[in-house]
């Protein structure tokens, strides 16, 4: 019986010349710790520790960006409603796409990637969504996009 924790699966396929080829790929069915992984793109970051650190910073930055897009307020009051609606739609689309990229990175089941995403969302919320860094006094500006549910 195969272990479901760190399973190496051999997949077979037909290449373009009609030859049957076997390819090994890592499939993780639970969280694992280590820098040898694939995150978002085939072969990236690979087994290089420096590239793994870059991948963690990338996922962290994606999560912070998602939070920024959730709480930023760029549209000025009195702007053209149609133009503002299209701009809000574009921002929502970008936010959704980046959110899905964070989700797909987490689906690598790498513990470091999971922590980078969680801490990225936490730092993004602290800076952009919480009261910790808001200017006191005056009216509060509403974000252009409603917060995620």
C-alpha cells in the first residue's frame, strides 16, 4: 500500500512522436516541509533554496497585494459613474485573479508557502484594513471594492 503523505507517482503519456514515455512527478496529499517543491509553475522553484525563498516572498507579496486591492480607495467622489463602475470591475477582476493564484500556490501543500500566504494576508490587513494605521479624524474613506466575505 502506498503512503499518501509523500507519494511519487509515475504518469505515462504519449509524446508527439508516438512513443510511450513515463514521467515522475511529486504529488503531496498533506502538508510537507522542505524547499524541494513546485509552486504555481512547472519546475519552479525546483530544488534551489534561493529560488524557494524567492517563491515564498512572491506568495507573500501576492497576499499583501490582494489585501491592498480589497481596501484601497482610488476612485474620487464625483467621478463618472460608468467609468468608476468599469474601473471597479477591473480592480475586482485583478483581485480575484491574484486571490486564485495565492490559492493555487497553497495547493502545493508546502508548509512554507501556506505560512507565507497567511502572514501576507495578515500584514496586508494590518496595514490596509485595520485601524492601526488609519489617520484619525475626518471622514473615513470607503474602499472601492467591498471586503471579501
